[in-house]
C-alpha cells in the first residue's frame, strides 16, 4: 500500500451539520427578540380618570401619606392606653427579695382625655397632609395629561396641514409641467411645504416631551408610548383639582369615584 504525502484526510462529517445549526440559531435570535422589543413599546391608552386613579393607587406620595396616617393612628391608639405596668423589687440582700410589687400607673381623667384628643388631632393632621400631597400630585398629573392631549391634537392638525401642503406642491409641479404656472409658484409651494414640515416636527417634539413628563410621573418605562384619550375642551383649563375631578366625572362614570 503506497502513501501519498499530498493527499488530504477527509473532512469530518459533523462539520456541515454544526455550521447549519449555527446559522439556524443566528436566524432565530431576531425572532425571539422581536416580541420582547415590541412589548417594550406597547401603547398605553389613558384617560384623565385613569391618570388620577393611578396617582392615588400607585404614586409614592400617596403611599407615603397612607403610611403616615397608619403611623399616626398607631400612636393615637398607644396614647389612649394605660402605660405598661412595671415590676418593683426591694432587696435587703443580693440573694433575697423582701418585697415584689407590680405597679400600674393610673392617669388622671383629664390627662387621659387630653392624650386621646392629642392622638385624634395627630391623625387628623396626617390625613389632611396626605390628602393635600395627593391632590397636588394629582393636579400636576392632570395638567400634564392636558398638555399631552393638546400636543397630540396639535400633531394631528400639523400632519393634516403638511398633507395639504404636499398636495399643493404636487399641483404646482403639475401646473408648471402644463405651462400653467411658473417657477415662482413652485417655490412658494415648496416654502409652504417646508414650513408645514417644520411645524409638524416641532409639534411632535412637544408631544414627545409631554408624553415623557407624564410617563415619568406615572413611573412608566422610558420610551413608553402613551395614547391620550379624551376631548380637550372638556378638561381645559385646569387650575384646581376639584375642576379636574368634576370634569372627569361628567364624562366618565368611573371618575365619579375620584371626586370623594
């Protein structure tokens, strides 16, 4: 049997299946990531009542206020109780106790009444502060929602204006080709189209800023798309939270629960 030094050993049979598996795995990665990326940008549709409900249920200020009220209630209950008894031991020697007594302090009636009043006052103050803080945050959220809804309407109008300017540009170009208009008409249409495009871009930037501001207040992930639902005329202007509650309750039955 002769030996040929230039001959090459045959390639392993497992090389091709391994390469094919690698290619299939690489192609499968986008398919796996696509639902995750889509989930990150799901549209969150909100009405004014939804925003106010989220603030009252989930905002840290609301939770802190509720915790303060519970703490004040616990202190009031402690003030209304008698103090804990104490054990008094009298010794004559280290190993022998002569007298052992259980002492229970007893307050004067007016002292107990004053402490109970103090506890109730602390609870009332905690409740008032919690309600004030929640109303301030809710008013801020309502104003941000109104800004977002106004900016969304502005974007819709800007898109419509740009579409009209685009059709005007097309008509000007067609008229010039037919000899019915000159370069000045086309230039004027181009200027109008550029102005409409700049207005649309500016409106979209304002809308994105309003969406980000409301999303930050509601603790939404960056990049969350918020769809503002409602009529702009029914919620503006907003100066105090009572007007927001009243206007929302008039247009949404669920919002009537927020007015209390």
